[in-house]
């Protein structure tokens, strides 16, 4: 119905429509209506600052914006700077002057079965998801129809799911996990998606119980927060059979704690990126405990190799850049031919992640290339140091960054969030790390924070903010 309405308003195959809403049924209707017509959905991160949103709207050339009222102040401040924007539609009740009601669109006569002006092919772009853009301006990853279905097949195989499964969508739907690996994947197998606007511990526990949720996805810190809810174990979580972690390394002590609390749940750890539509590899529970520092082997329809700076494959065990190839690797970056040429080479996407692969094909992600610390001429991989810090019983979250050092060039700085009710000193943390890593890798400075570490919507720690703490 919504696809018909868009067509009646002059939208056609290849046109862009931006969506800026919290997780909701309206988001799902908007997204699939846009894709059904053959137009391109531009999924905007509502956490972005006004200049970033202005850039993404201009860069994508979106003709319409579908949004929620809570973002009106931001959009109102930039809408006159976006010349291609023809109309704004808002969900909810009353709308501001010059804005139309999203519900009014749905109340219009849907007309006949919608057909694109020309047939939609698997290589046509379905959605543009902008990368988190830790350096420079955001880049819009062009995800094709083929990419979306390929990733949905990977996700459903990972979950071993069918039409009886029910997932709780709490990852943002502007992010590849929420929209691709949960919502689209569960529609693909005929499963049910229970959509919630955000992650709130009490609400999440309640919905798992009330809605008989069988599958969930999120970052590891989420489970810590769930278990901090008073009397959390009084909720009936017996329906939950599978939960996948992603976005960051999961310390073994935390896995053991979660497994003890929920022995009937299968857990897995996933590595992925927007440029691969979402999932690249996963490590199931049996292998997490055996190879805790691995993110598992590649998904069956994907290839991963470790390459040197010239793109040549390195021997197993060597550290280099992780490259990914397969049907879920995106078409490139919207309006960025030079970035596309640099990142996508002969079908391989250069991930920017440093890692290695063992003889059995199990991948270890060591660091972002740009985050690697060089101290006294030695390469220090952040993940190694962070894994050592996470072995301390008082540490809940830990991340390290390189900071200037007059003698060594760079030194390791650690930012620590302790478990509630527990204490540790800087000296204790530094001495602890020496049990697991070489002395030159240990932190020279430890900062304790009273809040969870800052993260982007994908659950990855924002390293640039740590340097200022």
C-alpha cells in the first residue's frame, strides 16, 4: 500500500527516500514500501548532529523524508539547506506547518498492485546505510537486493531459525544488525519480529517473557545490565534459545557468568560490517570457550583472507588487513567513486580491520588499522591489551588508545568501567595486565569512568572520545 502511495506521489525506481524514526512498525512499513517500489531507502542515524544529517540528506539526494516528531527541532534547523527535499512526512498526531502526516499517506487509496517503472534486479540498490564515519565525512554503503537476501540467508543459518522463531529487535533499525540481520532475516524465514524503540533492561526482560522471544542480538554489556535488574531471574526467559553478541570482544569470565545464569541458551559471537551488509563470521558457543579470542570462521557463502598492504594474501597466522568477498559485499559508496575504488578491489572489500586466520580458518580481529599503537617501534594491538584487562574480576568494560609519549612515540592509555560495587587501583590494573601480555604492551595510564564506555550505534567503542577522558 505504501509503495503505491509513493508511486502516486511521483516516486520511481532509483529515487531516494530518507527514513529517520526510532524502531517502530512505521519504520518497517516505510522501509519495505520504498524497497518494494524499487526506490532506495536512506536509513538515517537519528543520533547524528545536524551538520551530519544535512550532509547525508544532500549527499543522497533524498526527495522525501519520513520522520518522527522528536527529531523535528534538528530537521527544522537544516531543511531549508537541502534543496532536493520535496516533502516531509511525520508519524504521530499533529504535525508542524509545512509537514504532512505519515498516517495520511497510509490512509490513501492503495490502488492496484504496485510495479516498478522498470523491473527491479538483484543488482539494483535497495538501501543506503551511512558508515559511522570515525574519520572524514560519512560514506553511504549501497546495499543491493542481492546483498540483503544473501545476508538474510547467512543470519537464518546462524540462528538455525524457522517460522516458529520470534526475535526482539532492539538494535537500531538504521543499523545493519537491526534492519538486515534481524527484521529482514526473520521475514525471510517467516518468523516474527517484535519491534521495540530502544534497549531498556526492564522492558527487554518483560518482552522476552511476554512475547516468548526465542532469538536476540546485542552487545555483551547488554546482558550485564539485564542481570543488574533486581530480581531479573524471576522473569520467565525459558523461551530464549539463542543470543548473538557483536560489536566488541566478549571476555571469557562474562561468557561463563552468562552461561551459568542461562544454561539452556546458545550464545554466539559475530563479526561484521556495513560494507558486508552485516554478518561476516560467527563463533558458536562450543568454540567460544575453546577459542575465546576468535570471531569464528567465515559464513559459508563468504571468503575472508588476510592481506598485506598490497592486497597479497599472507600465510596463515600472520597479521594483516582482513578482506571479505562474496554476495553480501555491497556495491560501493554512494557518490564516492574514489573511495569505492580504494576500498573495493577485485570484489574484495578492504575492511580496515587488522587480524589473522589460523589453519582451521578461525578469524581473530586484532585492531582497526588506524587504532594500532606503535610504541618504541613495536606494534601493539588494542584487542590484546583489552582482553588482558577484561580478565580482571572487577573490570566490566575496558578499551585502550594510543596517546603521545615523548620517549616512546606513543603509550597505551586504558579507560576502565568497573563492575558495580567493586574497586581497583591504577597500579593494580597495570600489574594485572603483565600476567597476560608483554611488559611493553601494558598501560602506562589508567582512567576510571563512572559510566559505560561511549559507543556508536553498532556497539563499537568510540576511541576518539577516550583520548579526551
